[in-house]
């Protein structure tokens, strides 16, 4: 029966291309499944562990998100307002740093292995980086949670941006450093895999997914340098009392040197899924492989020299460099706009392959009942909205209206909180069967889940944006003050608060639905089933073969990226350290 | 390499859009003169701010509202969890006249935002944030600390009152209206 399903093709009634079985081959007279878990059992196990940690962090983070949404709107306050910041630190760290990093390294480990067709070179190396990242998470996580218990003398209520001179327990910084160092080693693992592939394929173009993994990691090496120096050179010695003071503007600048590219570290894995998996799920093919490469090269080059756009309102940073960062940021729109084109074109192609017609009515031919497709498509739509509010953030002058207001979390819950998070959830509906060998359970719940997340996010994010325009600050347990009340532009504050609380609740329900599907699949589904998913990815319509070879010259693009960083950061960093790298200095203020 | 005609069109349109964005922002910055916080406030020793040794700083005065060379200047110290002046006593400034703010921190990072307006600056220990505002209308604005600064962060706010010029000039000792402010 299974042999009747050759790769990529299906004509069985009621089956969409997404629903075909994994491929089977005949070995010694028996049919053997050839899913990812069967081909690369060790890599699949590593991805399972990475996704496990990622989803666990997501569970805790989502619960805390609900607590925040209810607390800061005054709907339900189950914690003391002083503890709000412990919860918020945990939410930011667990979701923006742990859920993402583990989810991304899981995706990359799968994608690099799948596309190169080469197993990771050393299992010990793989476990080394997974162990390092996990240890870092445990260190940072336990010092944060300790903040809820007055008897434990450790605390890290410094939020995920940990601006000095607020000071966390040293273990918090050590944990953050380990998480990053672990991700560096992960990159080494993938480059070694590539080297092995290259020696067997001296003349081939780099397979697309591997190309995306490597460009993203090069960008990551360049950008994490900032936060690594901040933490290792300054914050760890300072929190241990080895140095007496740090320069808060310098450490903050190093943070944001990393803080913008990190959003591309979240986004590019989602783009990788949009480029390589979404077309297949829609029933078609990627429009253009070379254009996808151009996009990733642009991100490698432009992602880092933009960090000052998070410091538009900072004293001590010359206005001219804010201006340079603004210009670079606007050019970063280009690869995202190109992505929009390719994604829409690929989906349309898929819809037409499925019989869709007309200017827009082809939209109806898409598999809107399949959670992997719907989740990714909806996350793309939300990202469009997030991109729009991001352009407003990036405009230097309008930024002054919204900086540090609730507008900002309204923006990034669309980007990292949906474009990344919902893409990861959605692709899990397709990928987790392939790395566990278990068929997806609770399919009805899964089919509904992306819509629930979408609805919750529309409510919460929209109200956050509007509240931000009225001046309601972010990162605040009780945004109501005795001294004044807000003037609103559209709607009233009470209505916005209700919408945030309601949206947060719906989102939490969406998170629970996702986790239930994963838990049920992982624990209840029998192993070695027919998976009803197929890991084959179809060839792009326009392949890499005839594109310029220079696109694959990663050394060149990395060098260009370094030069741009030196141009954007050289002078301002020099002027910050010229008066002594620790001055003007601040002594620690423990939380 | 084959690049589809629509792709080329889209590429061109995208570039055009980007250049247009940059142009509007340049216009916004250079034309109507939306002032940015820059590095011209200079640096300061946070210790001296914490201990009130303002006689030892040349770019910052004791917190309060002053007239310097005919112009109104407001010196504000942010500290966990109040603005001095601003929190225990509203800051009073005149309408229709340029007011220059100088804000710094005695301890950790804070924010300074007149709620719902684009008067918005980070307050970073060791740095003096300097920016000028002209208020067209009388009335009052809430001052919000918008950067997390510790467990009492949500209590950190203040008030700024814009009065007509005649009322402002009526204040006794108009040359240096010192705010007693703060704790
Ligand atoms: C159940 C879903 C979620 C809910 C209800 C929720 C709710 C919230 C709320 C209300 C805030 C604002 C808190 C404040 O500024 O006072 C917030 C902040 C934040 N959220 Fe979420 N969120 C959710 C999911 C996510 C996801 C999936 C991510 C990222 C992958 C994320 C990342 C963040 C970050 C980075 C912050 C900022 C933390 C800070 O300011 O230090 N959230 N969230
Ligand atoms: Cu950014
Ligand atoms: Cu504060």
C-alpha cells in the first residue's frame, strides 16, 4: 500500500500533497519507512530534546504572559506588584531567549542534516552544545525564579535586557553566557557537517536550507559578540565584585548591538520555513531559489549595523549615528519585502496547482483546514502588520512618540511572538511526526489552534498599539497613576485594558491547545506508524544552478558585514570608551 | 539566472518605498526640526548626583527651574522611585517659549516621558539627557518613568504644568525659581 505513494505525487482521493505518507523503500523484502527519524535517528533525538526544552519554556512563559496580561490591566492580580517584574523577567527570558534559541537550533539541526543529507559529524559535539545551553537555561531560570522566594538570597529581576546598573545574581549572567556559547558550538557542528558534505560534493551549489542555516549563523556570530563582551568582560566580573563599576551606556550599547540582529536570529528560521516548507504545504513549489539566497545574504550584511535604532532616545549617542542606523534599518526592509513577494507567489502557485483560479479566489483553494499550512500562512499575515508597526518604530521622529510604551510589546508580539512562535508551532505539526516517528494526535484541536492564536493576537496586539499611542508605558505592573490620566486617540483606556486581558486569555488557550497536541502526540501516539506527512521538499521553479556563484561565497559576505559594522559602530564605541572603559561608572544596585 | 519580470518590478517598487521613507524622515528631522536627544548633554559622575554635589559638576545644577541668559532650563534628577522636581511638586514651565530639560539619574536607568507626547528620553546614569521643548498650550502633563528601575517602578511618576507666560513671570524671584522638591 505504502509503495503506491512515490515522492511528491499523489492522486489518492481526499489526500492533499501535504498529507501523503513519508517515503518507503524496500530493504530485504520488507517495506521500511524513510522518515527523518529513520534516516538520522541521532539527529532526530537531538531535535526532540531541543524541541522538548523549547516547548517547556513556552508553557511556563505563556502562563506568565497570562498573569501579566491580567495583572497590568487590573483584571486579576494574583501576585504582588513587586513580584510582577520577576514574572516579566521570566516571560522575556523564557520566551525571547530560551523558547526561541532551542526551537531555532532544533529547526536548524533538522534542516542542515536534511538538506545536506549528511548526519551530524559527532554526537559528542551535539550533546556538548545542547548540554551547555541547557545548563545556562537552568542557571538563569533558577536565579529568576528564586526572586519569588524571599528566603532564597538570589534574585534576577532585571528583565531580559538586564540593563546595568541594576544587578542580578552572577549565576544569571553566567547562564546567559552559557546559552550563547552553546549556540556558538551548535554552529560549529553545522559547519563541520557542511565541510563533510563539501568534500563529497566539490562542485555542487550549497543546498538551500543549509545555505540559510550558515548565513544565519554567521550573522549570529558577528552579533552575539556584543552581548558576549557585555556579559563576560563587564557584568560577570562586576557582579562578582571583581570590578567596582561599569559604564551603563556602554553595556547598554553592547546589548543593542546584539539586540536587533537577535530579532533576525528569530525571524530567519521562520523565513527558512516560509521559503522551503510553506510552498510544499500549499501544494506548490518555491518560486525562486536564487532570490532566497539574495535575501539571506542581505540579512547577513545589514542585520547588525542598526542597533542604535533601539537607542534613538538615548543621551550620549550622537544624533548622526542614530541617523545612520535609521538608514540601514530602512534598507533592511528590502529583504523582507522580497520575502513577501516570493512567499505570496509560491502560495499562489500552490493554489493554482490545486485548481485555484481567478485574481483572488485561488485563496479558497488553499488547505485552510491543515494546521501546518494555516499556522504558517497566518503568521505571515501577522508579520505584515508587525512589519508595518516596525517601520513606524524605525522612523526616528515617530519613535519618540512610542518608545517604551505598550506599542512596542504590541509590535513584537506580532513578530517574534507570532511570525516566529506561530511558525514554529505550525511547522511542528508537520515536523514532530517526522522526528518522533509518531502520527499527530488531536488533529481537530490542531486544526483550530492557529486561528485561536491569531484571534488572541489581533485583540491583544491591536489594543497594545493603541494604548501605547496614548502613552501607557510597557514593563509596568500598574500603569495607572495618581498624577494624571491618559488622553486617548481611539477608544477608551478601560476598553483597551479589557481587550488586552481578553486577547491574552485567548492566546493562553491557544498555547494550551498546541501543548496538548504535542503532549498527546509524544506520549499517546504509537511509534512506527504511518506518519501521514512527507518530508520531501520539491525543487524550486527557478533553481540555484544558473545563479551567480558569488552568492555562495560566504566568506566574502561575512567580510562585508564586518566592514559595515565597523563603520556604524567604530566611532561611537570609541568615544564611549575613550574616557576609560569603565567610566562614567556605576556601582551595582542589586535587585 | 532567470529573474521574473514581476520580481524586477517588485524590487524596484520596494527600493522606491525605502528611499521615500528615508526622505520623509530626513524631512521630518531637518525641516520642521524635530529635536533628537544627542550626546550634547555631556557625561556626569553619578556619585556626585547621588550625593547632591552639584557644585562640582559643570553641566548640571541643583534640581529645579532656572532662567539662564533669558532661557528657561529645568534640571531633573531621577532616582528610585521619584523625579526631583516633578513627583512631590509639579514642574512649572511657561507656554510658547523654548524650555530646555536636563535629566540625569542618581542610581539606575529610568525613563522620562510626558505621557502621550513625543517628549521622551532615556535617563542613563553617567549621562545628561538634554532636549528642548516648546509647549503651545497651557495645561498639565503626566511624567512617566517608562524604563523598569526596580520593584517600585510602577509608582514612579510626576507632573508638569504649563502656565501662561504672564503667570510664569509672576512667580516671585523669577530669576531662579528653585524647586525644593524631592525627598
Ligand atoms: C500566551 C501568550 C502571551 C501573552 C498573554 C503575553 C503577554 C505579554 C504582556 C502582557 C507583556 C507586556 C508586559 C509589560 O510590558 O508590562 C508581554 C511582554 C513580552 N512578551 Fe509576551 N505574551 C505572550 C506570548 C509571548 C511570546 C510567544 C513571546 C516570544 C516568543 C513573548 C515575548 C515577550 C517579550 C520579549 C516581552 C517583553 C518583556 C520585557 O519587557 O522585558 N510573549 N507579554
Ligand atoms: Cu531593532
Ligand atoms: Cu522606573
